[in-house]
């Protein structure tokens, strides 16, 4: 990369910092750090900026919220509830909504930012998963990301419950019922959290402390660690011309990434502000204060926790009685199994994949999702599993709106929770292989032009041209997935134990199924087959040359490892 002259603003800042901290060289070096240009690498910015909005709006709300369950008679501006006995938490939330200038806007922005925070994390995590950006040396950062998602779900639950309205109270009732069903420790956990028999007197104050102190502190620490590791390890990049595991191709921090990131922050903030202004969310005054004797019809939690509610609705009534103890499996399984499958699977997947493939290399160039069909299929199966549970969380509303049988929807959901992921896996796998064959055809056969040409023998063919350099480099960036063989002897030639041999054979079979080259690029044939005149292969007639777009804009940071 050509350094050229140092921009005047950078030189001024560097001089100011260097005179006081002696850090000019550090600042100059990091101002030239390169970031990939592809739009998917900005997905991680959405949850980061949403978290900033959450902190700002949350600080505003803490000035007016009263986290106590002490009862008061409401005498605020909202007429339909005036004179009703309610908790101070609910009354203060009504006061924020109707009597504090800008309070309702802050409440709604806070809620929308929370939804966007979790949705952005999920989108960012899916991008990393499908592209294999979690592989060495980024496994630790992946684990931190999964922990961040788990903490975000807990943060959403505690914040959603603080208003103490009828809708959030139903969620608390389900939380208490789930906790008390845990064997041995369930009763103790429930009494510890609620301060006694449900609903207790302390749950709002304890959730408040957890929501504004404990979880945000841990989130902030993990986000900082996540960003630091990303900065130190540098970003992954898509395959393409000039991109290797030892360089980074893209734009520098200043001015390219700073301008792009600043604009993206303002865009994110603007979207949240517009949603908070024009899209009503969580109108607690319509639900009324929570009382344990009442329930709300058609209640669903926010989308990120709906899969747990869906699992609870799908699970048949099943309990185990043993030695005078009762295990309510109809509660334990929905509470632990779906979240356990998803979160544990996410956290362990990089290490399982590395063990299956035997791949210990560093990966700074990511995969296109189609080039690892099994990984992509596993991801789509997990999304389908989550999506079915999320959909069933609204089975009562779906049944009422479409005039369907609620029981029929439940039975269909119980079948689809097993059949849906399997179908998603198979369909995704076939689509990935089809896309690989299309890539191979572009390399071996060329790109269709729509021009029909008559050859000397009288037959007609469609003229093809080679793909441009950028597309060809992207396709040729495909690398075979490593595989291993069953080792019946150790490194010293000593036969392995029988159980170790069985494990090695199982690992080798899994490796052969998961890895290898499914559709080789050099084995492609055109749709016309072999040309009858013997010229070339695959019926390709290439005229002209590809339009070499290369990488277009951006610079390359090379000559040193991407670490």
C-alpha cells in the first residue's frame, strides 16, 4: 500500500496525542487499518449502534422509573386507569408515557432498539456461520458472540418485565413456573429471585438491578473484548482477485471506513427514531396492571423469546413420578432442550467442524455458503427449527384469524418440528450443489450471451464468453473441504486400541461425508456436451475477453500475515 502524504486532520490529531501520550505511531498505523468493502461486513455494526441507542435511552428512562412493587392509586393523565390500584413500577411507566415530555418516544425507541439489537446480532451471527468466519484463529471471538446473544435474551426478558403490566406479568408467571420445575434447586431459585412465594415483593427491584447494572456491565465488557479481538485478528474477506490469507483488501479506517461507519450509525439511529415515532409498540396502558388472578388473551413475547413459548405450546402433557418426586417434562423439555440445542450447538460448532475435518489451518478468507453445503444445510435446518417454534408461539392468533382448529395446528407443529429441519437440510444441500454446478459451468463453459451462431456443419450454438476477472476470481476462490482417514496406528506405528479404532473410523466416515470436493471446477462440461467438430470442450464458443473488473475500488494491505 502506498502511504502517500498524511492527511492534515490525521497529522493534527496524531501530533496532539503524541505530545501528551506518545501514541502517534499507534494512531497513524491504525488509521490506515483496512476494512473489507463487502456490505455483509457491516451487519455487525447494527447491534453495536443499537446498543449505543439502548444505553442513551435507558439512562433517560432511569431518571423517572420507580422500580418497586409498592401499591399506589393512579391519578395521572390517562383517564381509563385513574383511581385504579397498581404498583409504583407500572404507575411510573404510565407517567413516563403520558406526563414526561418525550417519555413515550424514549420508551418506544428503547424497545425498538432492543429488538434491533437482537435481530442485528442474529443476522451478524448467521453471516459468520454461513461463511465459516468462526474458524481458526477466531473461535474465541465466536464463543464471545454466542455469549453476547444469550445475555441479550436475558437482558430483554428482564427489561420487558419491569413495566409490571398484565402482558409482561404473564411472561413472569411462565418464568416462575419454569424455574420451579427444575429438580432439586427449582424452589430455591424461585424464592431467591422473587423474594418469596410468586409474585413476591422484590422481583421488579431485582430485575431492575440485573437489567441496568449487571447485564449491561457484562455486555459492555464482552462487546469490548469482541471488538478488540476483531481489531487484532483483522477482518475476514470474501475470495476474489488479490485476496489471500496473508493480506487484507479494502478501504482504510480514515477516511473510508469512518465515513461509511458514521453514516451507518446515523442511518441506524434514524430508523430507530422513526420506528419509535410512528410505530406503536408495547402499549402497556391497554393491558392494565398485572394481577396474578388475570391473564391476557393472545399474548406473545418479543420475537427473540417466542421460540420458548412455542416449544411450551407444542409439548404434550408429560410428567414423571418417581419416589414421591414429580418431574414436569412438559415444562422442563421446552425450557431447556430447544435453547440448549441452539446455543450449545452454536458454541461447539467450530470445534466439532475442526475435529471432523482435521482442519487446523488459519482461515482469513471466508467460504461462499454454497461451497460448504453441509454447513449451510445445518444452518438452514436450525433456522427452520427456530422458525417453526416461533410460528407456533402464535398458534392461537393464527387459528382465530384463519378460522382453523387450534388442536390441528398443534399436531401439525409437532410433526413439522422434526420433518421441517430435515426437509430444509435436504433442499438446501441440493440447492448448494446446483449453485456449485452453475459456477463450474461458468468456468468451463463460459457465460451465456444470448447470441446464436451457426457453425460450418449447420448446427446452431449459443455464443459464450469467459466470465469477468472479478467473478472468475470469486469462483476460483473455492477450496476443497479437508478430510481425514481412519488411523489404526499412532505416530510410532503402534496399533491403536479397539475403541480408538472405532472412533477413528467413525470420524473418518463423518469427514468423508462432510468434506471433500463435491463439484470440481475443472470437471465442468457445457450443456451442449462435447463439440462435434472436436474443438474445445463442453460446446463453448468464447469470443472477446472478459471484462476484468478485478476488485474495483479499495487497496491492498499485503506483505505481512493477517494477524
